C-alpha cells in the first residue's frame, strides 16, 4: 500500500495543491471502504417507522455472533443511535489524522453526529453541501479498522443524506427498507425503492415493522395499522420480505433505557422476528438476494442513455445544453444502437428529469451536476454519472457500457 501511495503522489506532483489534496483524500476514502466487507444501508420512505431501532438491533445482533460491526448514524437532524445504545454524554476522540469511534464492545463501534454535539437536543441547521461533507468525513476519517459490516442508519426519505451515502460507500453495498403496514408508509417505500434502483443500489429486502400487536398474556394478535402491506409490496416488487416485527412495549422501554432491544431476552415475538431478520441477512452474505434483484432489473436489458450536447459533444453542464442525445443501447451485449437528437424544454428545477423520464431515459451522463439535481434524477429513476469528458454521445455510451468510462471531478458539486 505504501508503494502504491508513493506512485500516486509522484503522478500528482505536477497538479495544483487543491487537486493533489482532493485526490489524496479520495485515496484515503477508498482505502477505508476496502477494509469493510459489507455496507448495509437501513432506509425508510418516511419517518416514525422504527428504522433506527432496526438498524441498532441488526448491528448488535451481527456483533453478538462474532462479526466486526460499525454502526454509522448519518441522521444529521435527528440522531437517535446515541440514545438507543446508552451513549448519551459520551464524546468521540478526534486526532489530527482521524476520528476514533465509540467502542460499545469488542465487536461493535459507533459513530453519530450526536456524539459531536455539546447537547443532544442542540439543533443542526445545515444545508446539503455541508451534510455531504460531514458524511464524507465520517467515511474517510473514522478509524473503523477492518469490519465485516458497516450498518448505516440513514434519515427517512430520499434527500441529501441517503443520496450521499449511497454514492460514497462503494460496493458491496445493499439496502434494507423499513416500512409499517399502512398504505401511507407503503407509498413512500415505493419511492425509496425507485431511489435505490436509480442508484443501482441492490435492495436486500423489506422489513415490515409494527406488524400487529400480540398480547403477551393471551397471545391474540391485533392489527393496529392494518396488516401485510410490507409483505404484499415485497411480493409485488419481487423483493425478499426479511421479517414482520410486531409491536412490543419492550422496544420502547429498551430504547428509553439505552439498552439495545436485541440484547433483551429472546422470548418475545418481536425479538424472534428481529433475530430472523438478522439471520436472513447473514445468510445472504454472498449477496444472493441482491443478485436476484439485479437480475430482475436487467430482464429488460434495453436502455436509453441521455447525454447533454453542445456542438455535438458533451456539454459540461446538463442545464446549459443545446440538445440531448438519447442513445439506445443493449446492457447485455454492450452494443450501442440508434442515437436520437432532442431539443429540451426550458431549464427549470425538476423539468428536465421528468422530461427525460418521459423519453425513456435510464441513465444520464453529464460533466457537472449539483446535488439537488442528482436527487431529482434519482427520484425519476434515472441513474447519474458525472465528471465525464467532452466526447461524442456514441463514444460516451460505448465507454459506459464497457465499464471504461473515465470520470473526473464534478464541475458543479454545489
């Protein structure tokens, strides 16, 4: 590794200090991510579905069976992990070179924005670029060491934080989507699934939380929030249903006490269901579930690649282009087909992503694109590639299909 780093530094000797620093930071980030076996992003379409409890329980369950686990809380505005794990008041150690996470035990380490605040109830008022920066710093600078799993508790929705973490963690990575049974939550989960598909983030499965209430005295089940919504959605989308976790008062008691629910006696139906979720994910360590999802996505292997043009070549900013080239391609054979030139509508927020989706685009290749625009394309199920060179549409499409497309800095990363 040392020799490799020296070679990289020699190659960068003619670059500006800022360029050199950025590339060195990227090398550090890649090295950290290479030390992590699996990245597990716990997502939800909406808040209040128990996502943080599921994330914490999975991390604890993995650690109990001997896996080395990092639990990263990137919910900048509402960090719950310090409370759930009894870490309130503790502070991480920051050295000139790295950030040292809190070690809960020999197998579990934790990092959260809540561990940097003077008071856990202090508000964090940040815009997108700063949130992207702190997430990148957590991945680059936190001294996780070698991990079997990095479990990421992401905030609800498809905003800056989920988009940033999905783009930064690299592979192998997969998403666990948490929902509750009612229609409102299910509709939000559909958007979350589209978000994952647009980013080529494999979905390992769906967890239906708060799935009924089982009386601890008589054992009778009551469906407080309807029943089976998560199961029906999993069947419809051909995704694994990892588990249906019933409501359990002990979950609330454990959370308030700072005791992980996964460490409570395993006799309750909720504890058994959570254990089954963890067991299912451990069993899919070779990404069998993600392969199934990816194969489903590729059944229709015809795709359209959108490329913004100026003077027949890639425009450096998608919103300033004269035309869009829509290149038909075959994802399996890697062959480039017909190219159609289209005149785009006026560039207003949200217009181009919707318009390109209507034209059948699956991917957009751009020179530069801001974070908000990337989010809008993801919500329209269009994957984004930025930092591409100013080549012709056919050259860019062919390089993208073959995996040889070389990308540089995003010239519009604000």
